[in-house]
């Protein structure tokens, strides 16, 4: 099996400036994704409650798409919830928020993503305490995701967004200390360009821990607009037998349609099976 393509859909007004390709309603975004030949969408929603499972399932079926993942970042961006907040009540609400995403995504066989909601240490929160709180949360949420039928994804972020898990080595070390085995890494090529000395080698080191990949260039623009060596990335993913999604979490540069077109072109060039590349429209 080969990797599959996905594109991000943002439904959170507060995140309008974020790295999401499509920012239309679900119906319009699904139609655009399908027209361009994507396999799936990755949805960024304000809450699980705002999503209509029946509506989403019908849209996916109609357009021949799947749900690649469900992002929880609105928990931080909109609601200021963090798994490492010094306030127990806030940490509890953060776990509940993520749990609702796990349950919704699991019904589609998709994982939930923990990125910005991992939080950070600083001030009264020591690094050890922050990691302890993050560990406690994932020991609860990992089994819940397993019961829902999907892994839980934790995303190392660059140093400007967190000071907890910032690279693949940090992620692997963290996973190795968890009792739950249902947590995998989300390897984001933009963050990796900042934090890894060699992106391809880092992906190889992730190996079976790599459960999802965010596809973006070095400058967070769509693939092909920066200096990332996607041939090396593709070779690394092939070496570890990666067959998950390559999901475009990229800025809609210069506009959403162009960003989506650039992404699917790069996917076909570097990651699609040979027969699919040969048959791809030009």
C-alpha cells in the first residue's frame, strides 16, 4: 500500500489565518477536494458538537472521500484549553474536549490529533510537571481512542509553538514511557524543517511510530513553494512502509484552489504509485 492524499478543511473562524487549504463549508470543500482527486479531508472544527455525523458521512460517500483525521487545535485557539494548564478544572475540560473528538472521529475510523493542546511548561509549571500532566492525559485518552477504533495522534511542534515535544526524538522518547500503545506521532514536515537536522532521517527514525504526516513546504506554503526535498521524504516514507495519509496542512497560497492544485500535483509526483502518476491529468 502507498500513502493517500488529504487536504485540510477549517471550520473555525478564529483560525482563519492558519495553515488550512480550504475554509469553505463542508459541502463545498468536499466537492473541491474530490474534483482535484484527493482521497480524504482532514477537518479542523470548533467542537465535536458542531459537526453533524450524518451530514458528513453523506458528503464523504457522495464524493468518494474518507475522513483522514480530526484536529483538536480549536481547543487551544478558541477555548484556551490545554492538557498542561496549572488549573485542574481546565485540564479536565481539555481532556473532555479531546475525548469528544476521539469519539466522533472514531465512528469514521479516523484519529484525533493533539497538537497545540499539549500546552507548554513555564512559570510555575516545571518541564517534569508538564510532561507528567501530558502523560496522565494520554494514558486516559489513548485507550479511549483504541475503544473507538483508531489511534490517537500526538504532534511535535516547533519551538515557537511549544517547549514540550518539539521533534521526532522527543516524541519517540515520550511514547516509549507510556503504558498505552495506541498513541502515534503526527510528523509535520513544516515543524520538522525547523527542528530536525535531516527530515528524511527523522522520518526513518520514527518508523512505525509515524501515524500521520502533514504535507507542507519549508515555509508552510503548499509543497513545491519552498525548499523541502520531497524526493527524500518520499524515499524515507517508502523505507518505513508508511501507508497513511499525507495531509496538506498548508497556507492557502496564493489562494485555496492554487494551493490544493499544487499539493495534489506534488503528491502525484512524489508519493503516488507509478501507475497513478502515469495516469494523472496534466
